[in-house]
């Protein structure tokens, strides 16, 4: 049915490739492209013995628009799946515009030299994508991604009005290291050390980093410390879920993780401001990234589960309603299936499903769109089929 060009060769890209290859009727041919060709080749070789999907690899500097344009024109994909770094989103979108190719990513753009992420840069592309008749799907990972689809599903099937949304992201996995991040360390640490924020009655309320802490008892995982963070889907959900009054995002961290992070922050290792070291300008966080374990290496040693979902409060048929929809994913099961741990799995599977929605015409709409703007039903159906089944609870315990 279609061809996909996958930019990136990390843990998430590995999952996307495996899941595309499990669906050869949709993904007849794929190209894996990255700066590190050896990683692309390794992913290709890991699926070669069992898939009907034709898989090729290529070297690519995705910061170089002309190089990306040339590769797209040579391969002629129906969609580009961007699972590279968020810094590269705009360059890849420029290449898709130049070649009139559909686009999908899992995280919104953020400048390399500023720890700030918001949708304004990508939303500015709306008119140009509309004029070219191509679709851009933003944030088709889990959060953002499935979190937005969960909200659209709740809005369509379970509520007349949604008033409050709490997105809960729990990882109870144990990799055995004293300190490591489950996805790109630079992106992860920038996100956590930034100020927290949430939306209340259309206004952003800002908090100090990790200032707001609660305990939540997660199904199949148990009580965990959760911290309020800023997260990109708050911005899009505030626009696309009519009448919502409050939206918050919560993520779990262990006390050990927080202690390590605060020490690193106190000694300046989380800074994105370059310093001079032996005649070179080096951002401390980039050096820290180099010495921390590669997230892609955590798969074979991680045990435990994740629980990610949306706790939603509103009104149905004139009566108050609380609703919780979530997924539980097992790290060891994910690794056994695709060779990556659950954090990569829960991001890569929705990326593949989002691309499937575009290629099958179910989410085909010229312009730039967040996932909650589309019909959630076919996506929710594929979550079950593709390894991320969801659970509904109509009497959940609220966060507060």
C-alpha cells in the first residue's frame, strides 16, 4: 500500500521499523535514514529474516534540508516518520514541503540552544501544508500522542463536557543502573529541569521545577511519587478539547533519581550553556549525555511495567463523571517482541499507527494537525491489535 521513510536509528526507530514490518500490507517498503548508518543497518538486519516489507538504509544528516530533500526524491516515500531529535523537526518539515510528502513526528520542535518547547513553530506551517495538499501529524507517540487520542475518545464516547484532564505517566521499570534516562538524556533532562506548568481556565500557571509532588496508586504498579511537569500536549489539548478548564501532566520519579538529578544540576552538569573546555565549546549536558548509559542499551536489563493514561472529569447526561483510560506495558515483553524496552515501545507503536492512519486515508487531512483533531476510533482499535491494549475505569481515584 505505501512506502515510509523513517528518520532516526535509536530505540524508538527500532520499534517503528519492527511494527511497520509486522504490517507489510500497509508498509510495503521502508527506508531507515540516520547519521549513523551502522545503526540503520543493524535495525534492518534484525527484521530481514521474517518480514515481507522491503527495508533499505541510507546515511542522512537531517539538519541539512537539501540532503533530506534529495533522499526523499530518490526514495519517493508516501510519508516521512520523524523519530529523530526534536531540534530537527522544522528542517524535516521543510523537506516534506519541498517534496509534497506527508509528515509525522512524536515530539514537538524545541530550539537547540533554549530549553523551551511549544507548538507555535510547527503550527506556523499549517497554511503551507494545506496549500501543498499534504498532511502533517504532530506528536504521535504516547504522551504526546495516545494521551491526545484518549482524550478525543473520551470526548466522543463518554462525555458531553470535559472539565479536567490529568495525564499520568508512570514507569516502574528497573534497569539496575544508579542513574540513567529512558530516552535521549539531553531531551529528558531538559524537560525535567524546566519549570513546571499547567493550564487553569485558559491561563498557564507556572511552578518551580519538581515543586508539586503527590502520590498516586497506579493499577498493576502501586503507589508512586508523581511530579507536575510542563508537557507539550497541554497546549494542544487546551485548543482542541472545548470547555476544558484544567489540564495537568504528571510523571513518576524515584527518590534516587531525583537525588542524582539535583546533584548533577547543582554542579552545573545539566546546563545547556556551552563552556570552554580544553579549547572547545561544550555544553555540560551534552557531555553528561555521552557518559550516561545509552537508552537503547537498557532493553535487555529493564524489568517492570509502565502505566500511562488520562484521568478525566466532566459531565455526561447532566451528571458528573470521572473516567480513567490507561495502558500498562511490560518492559520484558516489549524487549522480547522488538528488542527495545517499554519506553521506546510505547512511543514507537503509536508512531507506526499514526503513519498507518495517514496511509490508509483515515487521518488524511491537508494541514498541520495534532492527533486529537482526528477520529480516535480507528487508532484506538489499532492500539489493541498492535500491542498496546487499553483499560477503562469509570470509578477511578482522582489525583487530588
